[in-house]
C-alpha cells in the first residue's frame, strides 16, 4: 500500500546493473510492487504483495528508443483515481426573506436577508511527498541492502525516495462556508424634473470559510524518521505494511485554513428626463456607490512554514480596500430611427489599483422597419480580486508533456503528472480592456427574428493564469516561464501564478435565430438556434513573449451551439434544448491530441397550478451522453471538468410558490 521508487543522486538515470563490480544507478521500483494492480481485471493471484492495492509496476521508458538500460527502468505506479472524490459532495442550506413596506405614497422600503451555509467534501489519494525525501548511503534501511548489496563494503550512494503516504490515509478535504447578507433599500419619486425616480441602498455581507485537510505529511518529521533509521520503507528487514502504518501516521498533519471577507456598501441612483428630441424624451440616469471590504486569511503554522507535503503553504493576510464609484447614462433618441446612448463610470480604489474612467457608447439604427443595425464601443477596468492577490498557495500534479525533457531524452514524450504550485500574486496590476461590437437584427416576418453580431476585445494586463502545458511549451521554446529543473535536468515544479498578461486579443461571431408558430389548437411553438464562434484568441504573456493563437485547441473549443424548441398551451409548457461543443486539437512535442465534438439534450415540462404555483419536471443530458474519455489528454480525470458536466443524466423536480 506504500508506493515508492528511487533514483541515485548525482548520476544520469539508469537501471541497477552490476558490471565488473561497479554499480550503475537509476530508477528502480520497490521489489514488492505488483506486476499488475491488485484486484484489477489483470490480477491472476500471482502478484507479489497484497499490501499494494491499486499499485503496479511499469516501465516508463520501454520502447522510447533510449536503449536497453532505459527500457529496463521501473517505477511503482499508483492508481490513485480509485481513491479520489474529484467532484466534491456538497450540501447547501439557505434561507431568503424579502419584504416591501410603503412608508408613504411616494416612498417604499425594501429588505432582503439571506443566510446560507455550504458544506463540501472532496477526497484525494495519500500524499505524494515532494520534494522527495533522501536516504543516506549508510542508512540501515538502504534499499540496496534488500537487493543483496553490502553497503558497508561499497558506497551505496544517497538516494531520493519517491513515496506516496498511503498508510497515512486519504487526504480528506472539508470546507464549510457561512454567508450572511442583509440589504436595506428605499425607493420613491421626487416631485422635480417632471418626476424623478430615486433609490438608496445599504448592504452588509459577511462570508467566512473554514477549510480542513486531513492526513497530509509533515516533511521534516518524515525526513527525521528516515535519517534515524526508524522507517524501513523498502522492507529491507522484513517490516510489514501493518507494522509501518503506525510509524507513518506519526508524520500526519491536519491543515487548517480560515478566510473571512466582510463588506459594507451604500449606493444612490436617480433617473429623470431632461428634455426631448425628435425620437422621444432624453433620459438620464446617474448615481454613486461606496464599498469597503476587509479580508483576512490564516494558515496553520506548519503549513505556512512550508513543512507540509500536499500543500504549498500560504501567507497569513490582513487587507482592506475601499472603492468609490460614480456613473451616468444618457439616452439620446435623435430620431425614431436612430438612438444613441452615452455612459461612463469612474472607479477609485484606496489601494494600488488606483482610479480609472471607463466610457461607453452604443447606437441602434433602423434604416427600414424590419432591419436594425447596432453597435457598441466601451472601455473596461478591473481591479484584482482578493483571491487573485492573496489566493492560498496549493500543490497539485496535473498531466502535461515535458517538452524540454522529451527533446533532451530525459523523459518520454507522453503526458505524465508533474508538480505545480498554484498561488495568488499580491503585485497584480489592474486589468484594462477595449471592446467594440457590430451587429444586425432582422425581422423579415413578424414571427421570424435573425441576429448576427461581431465582437472584438483587446485586454491589457489581463489577470489570468497559464496552464502547465503552456509553461512547458514556453520553456522548450526558450521563452519566459516559471519552471524549475533539478540538477539532472528533470522537472522539479512549475509555478502557476496569477499574472498580468501583456495582451490578449479575442474576437468572434454570434448568431441567433428564432421562429414562432402560433396555432389555434396545438399551442405556441418557438424554434431557435443560438451559436457562438471564436474566430481569434491570441495571447501574449510577457512583453518579450510571442503572440500565440489558441482558439480550437484543448480547453478552448471555437464553436458552441444551443438549439431549442419551446412549446406552450394554456397552463402547460415544455422545452427541448440542445448543447453542442466543437472538437479540439492541439499538437504537443510532435504529437497531435484530439477531443471529438460533444452534443447533449435536455427536456423540461411545466404546469401552472390554480393557486399561483407551478410544477416542473425535467432532465439534464436526457440521453446520458458522456464526454469523450481520453486519458492521454487529461490523465486520471479523463475529461476537462471546466467544459463538461460529469454528472450524466440528472432528473429534477421543482415546485414554485408565489405568495
């Protein structure tokens, strides 16, 4: 159940051989590691040890063309997917209360109170200890002793021990989030400017998160026990799995992380008419708001000191931020055919985000009754969120191809797990954007509407993260990257940090069509299709990085479509919907990886009850379509969870009651 392998330091990785009395060192799996996973379909009862469930011996370089020495290298793999709950279980309990009260004929008070508690639990296999602990040449539990070598007569060298702490138990992660949100507002009409609508709102919100992760490993304690000869990890002296479990559990650590966000907001909005143009009254809306937020996160001392495997630590943070904003919008109906809107917003932050004014102009022009041309130009501004700035550092092992290692012959050119450190970045700058759109809306028939639109957005200092594969691609191309290698050339880790990308250019085309059929006896039908096509997505990470086009690659499908058929008659309604995602393809280190297109459907039927209530029953993913399973691309999680819903068919029932 304890899985490990080792590599001798200071040598190019080669297998253990004895040639004229010399020892040549390399990757070697624990001799007790089964040839196939215990309990799997391939298990014929002849495996070497039942102490290794989900473990199996494999040959990472076999057939790669590096020679017989590499072909014979062995690792002890672990089928950790059998131990995980990658989609967290969740329980959500919430209460919402709303009220409105007329204080006078012209003033109404509105109150909204929401209290919620969310709990989640996820599970991962025993902690992979990284960086690997070491075992000195004179250690009484040195693995070469178990292989028949006399380490008192020869220099057995220091080894790295690659170990997953299966005896310590699975890493169970429990999250509890408590939210309290109170909003109090007043709205009414001023008897000025022909009647001005106004509203004032106040909001107080508290959000507290408690995160506990069990069965992590204290690396300092583990290394100390190895150095003291307390851990016979390789069973050199016949130590059984049951005997090593209580010793390994001495290294257990429970990580405790808490975070709290508090905010107070006040805003004012007023709208009125200031005159009239040929197309109608000139409407004005204006307002202001102020928000003060406080953020605090606390990590346990050992995690903060980077002593714990399975987490990358994290700072203890206290921060606060104030934001003052003012905004306006003016509607200018120059004629019945031409309408122009002018808007602007100024945001001023109390921290390094500074201040910025963002303008916007939109127009709509109808040259003839059934055609409308429309477009927008706007500028955007976004300050980094607390999670971007202070996101707690974490360690994970996603799949990727080590392109540089592949080119150097150090590793195979296949996708494997590599260590990454995910973290926030307190030096982030604000993000700026400029966008424009242009489109046409056509209604050649009263029941037919067709919309086509083009959009383009340029980002500067885009707040985002790179993927591990893109980091490794950049490293292999000699471009700026955040990857670190060991002395022997193998990859140690890459840091995936929130960063300001130099520039991102994105554009696409949107299409929407809807056709209504009214019948006397069969009800009303609405048949339609919505589609979105990426025509460009170009990213430049740093000023000296190249511009790379990504649309259509893994994780960024360039076409999505949503067909629908809606029906209604009397108190009955039904909806049949579809969801289509195009195929994706990407070449990495000379190998093309492909993911096919995906389509699923949903069905919903509703009925309006006589007592102002409704019943709805339906199913998401009606035909229970799974995403394409491709372990070569995604590893043990065989599809992209950010694109595809892993739940399959979900049947639901809903009752709504209006009071």
